C-alpha cells in the first residue's frame, strides 16, 4: 500500500478456559472470567471521569489486596506447585474477609453474596489440591456463577469499585 505500513491496534488477549475462570476468585469480580461474564458486559454505572474525585478508602485498599492475593491463583497452571495452593487459598480467604468487614452498607449484602461464591471455589481448589480444571467442571460452581442474583451482586460491586476506588 504505497510503502506505508498501517499500524493496527491489537486488542488484549481475552483469557478463556480454566485459568480465566480463576479470575472469579477476586471478590470484586467474583463472578467474572468465564463465558458470558460481567467482564464482557457494559457497566450499568458510568466510570468516574478524571475530574471526578475518588479516594482510596480502606474498602478500596482491601479490594486491591484481594486482587493481589488472587493473582497467584489466576496464574495457576500446570507448572504451579500444588503445595502452594493452601497458602494462596488462605491468603485469598483472609483478604476477602477484610473486604467484607470494610464493605460499605450499600453493597455489604452483595459483598457477602460474592464472598460465598468465592468460598465455594476455594473449597473446590482445596479439595482437588489446586486442580484449576475442577472449577470449570464443578456443577455447583457453574450454577452459582450463573445465578442471576449473584451476577447482579457482582455487577454492583464492580460498579461501586469503578465509581469510588482509584485503582
């Protein structure tokens, strides 16, 4: 084309499969990551603009710690040592309990609901010694992730986070 190279913007890869399902272990996105997830749906609340004042509250900090605690689980793969599973599960569980304790009243019931879904997934990981494929095969996990009330609760948490947290 006349010696001019066109740069095409590459979209970030969308993770699918079992490891993408593990993104659900972060409380703030407890039901995201698999199939038709909240990650692929538009938010019902507009994102805060750069001029909107948002503070880093203890709740927002706890959400970030929850994301960080779940990072090793999200990256879990065939090369990950199974012996790490117990420590990671403990870290995620602890971080999510902090999120629940610090949750604002307006979303506390949603955080509780999301935490129950995460806890189910953590128990599956413990029972299967870190088998990430077990999450995608477990009928209880699949049912809870797709439950409309759980999906709506997760959406409200995500909307609140986008609106109120700086990260």
